[in-house]
């Protein structure tokens, strides 16, 4: 959990460092592309940040604000946890079947 929180803090710091560079809050689509490159694949295990997510999370003005970023990170973390549980599920079922007598 501490590792995930640390990774999230780094992603948030990258956002904080970038979002006011043009004098406006949030990231437009071009800034978001730079953000994705800066985040890189280092945090892909828990936070799948992809270019195609911009339109899904950006507000009606085409800006990804802090609130939208947090929502995106929360949803990615939830999905990552669900994927991990689903990966374990067949193992649990096999173990349960072996214990049936």
C-alpha cells in the first residue's frame, strides 16, 4: 500500500509541476500527452495512464483538472485491484475443488 501511495504521490507531483506552465489550471490534450510521456511506464502496474483516456476524463472544456486526475487514478487503482483478484480467483477455485471430499 505504501508503494502505491508513493507512486500516486509522484504522479500527482508531475501533474502539479505541469498544470500551470501555460498559466491555466489543468492539462489540455497536448499537455496531457507530455504528462503521459513523463509518467512513462514506471507506474503502469497500478495506474494505467493512457493517451486515449483524456477524452473520457477531461471536463467539457477539454481540460484535465486535478479532480479528473484523481478520479482517473482512483479508477485505475480499482481496476488494478479487480484484475489482481480475478487473476487469483481461478487459483482459489482450484484449491476449493481439491479440498472437496
